């Protein structure tokens, strides 16, 4: 379906720019609307992925072309946003990471390359592998997902065509039927928009279930620049109901770890704060309940 030519757009190149832009806008809206039937599948996949990742598992993103680039973008943002460790995210991009900026279209045709890449990464049962392919037939992605399944990793497949192989060989298939594109086969448009939104929802839900979000705040955020340091101080102020001075001192004592700083601002020592968070699996809500019980 993503390769179909829509009769509505056969003369698209002769349309006015305004009409063309309006049609593309409508297409983007339809792409987002097409996700709604898959919301239950996305939620279930996120819950199961979070359970698997509570150990020491990794998030492994697999894709080619547009799908691969979107997958890499999602994974790359997990560190600064949620403090997800760099060693626990892996990018399996057809053609290698250089394919992010220089197209390597032929690289997606090798099933063996995808399989080999997951072999090299020693994929295992604690890992979660997300394969993204608009067509759902990309050999590279299928090979990687096959190897992941053979090693009992949790597998999630995202595709835009029904009955696609990417959806039939995974633990959690996520189908979003975006249909034909304004420019036939240009899945960087509707299909890409839907994929980006799904990846955002999926990874954010996983991180939330893992306790990396509290009261709508990114409490595992890495304060890597001045703007984020200011944001971290405000978070501690809001969550500990303390002054900026107390928040700043607490963050300094906590080595800029927001969760630890919140507990320090509540009167805990650095050591006890870390101990409580470790006992509560890094969940700040439960850690605060812990000190309130005491």
C-alpha cells in the first residue's frame, strides 16, 4: 500500500504550491489519525518491554533508510531526556551509521547482514529489539529480528502495510496503515510521520514505566548544559518544596542527580538517598513514600 500510486495525485506536479502544501498537511493529519487503532498494541508492547528492561537489557533499534534514521533519532534522545545509559542502547542501521547522512539503499537488501549485526551485538533474552520498516518486508530488518527471536529477545515490529513479515515474526506487532503517499513510495512522508510518533510514544511509555518520569518531569534528565542545570534546580525546588539555594546545594551533593537531590533536600544524606533509590528500583515516588513512612 505504501508503494501505491494514488489517482488523486497523478497531476500533483502541476498543482499550485499552496494546494500541494494543503494536501501534504492533510496527509500528515491522516498519518497521526491512523495510529489510534494501534494504541492498545503500543501500550502492551511498552509494558512488556519495561518488564524486560528492569534487569540489564538493552534497547536495540533496527531499520533501513527513513525508518532506520527515525529509529536512531528516537534512541539517541533517550540519554539526555531520561538518563538512559549509552551502553544500553544499540543502533542496527542498514549500511552502518554513515547511512544516517549518506543514502545506502542497497544495504537494506541483505537478510544476512541484519542477522550478522545482531550476532555481533550478542543479543540476548534481556534485550528489547524494535524493528521499523514501512513496507514491512525489508530483508535487513527481517534478518535482525529473526536473530533476536532466536536468542529469545523481546521483539517489536512497526510497519505500515498489513500482513507484512515484520509483523508476523515478532512478539509485539504494531501496524499503522497510512496507505499510499502523495509521492508514490516516498515513505518519509505519511509513513515516516506515523513511525516517528509511535517511536516517541513507545519509548516514552517504557521510560515512564521504568520510573524515569515523576509528576510529568524528566527526573533522570542529564543536566549537561546551563539551561538544563537551571531546569534541574527548578525540578528539585518543585518536588522538594525547597528554595533555589537548597536545591542547588542538594544537586551539588548529589552530583547533579535529580532524584538523589530531591531526597537530600528532604533531609536524607547522600548515602541514604542512594540506598533508598536502589531499594526502590530508582522510582522516586516510592522512594519518597519510603522516607515518609520512616
